[in-house]
């Protein structure tokens, strides 16, 4: 039997192996109405955030980098990280395009 801490770290490790391409990142932000061309987060700003947290050697974000991108979005939109995460979760997270 796995202890809760080990199960949690196994879940986190599995989540870190998942990758999020920019097109899915943008779609997730559009789905939860965070991207707005006339609002605080235009698409070009979301793209710059994605590129800021993406290491040069990678093509897609891992889970930790995705959370870091959400933190940057929270700063730009003047909201809390929890509010941004709640909006992402409310639409079911990043979906296939």
C-alpha cells in the first residue's frame, strides 16, 4: 500500500511528464475567457508568457511550467493564482484541439 505522500508524489511525477503545446495552452485560456483582445490578457501577451516559461530546449510546457505560466497570468490580470486555476478547472483544464 502506498502512503498518501507517496501517492501524491507519484501523481505529481506523472503530471510532470505530460506536455502542453502552445496551441492547447491558448485554447485553455480562451475556453475560460482569460484571453481577451480588448482586456488585460491579449493573445500576444499569453504567447509571450508561454515563451517566457518555456525552456529553449523544449517544445512544450510540463506541469510545473504550466503552473508558473498561470502565476504570470494572475499577475497580468491582477487576480490571484487560485482564481486563475479555478477558471481553468471550471472548463475541465486544457482540452485537445
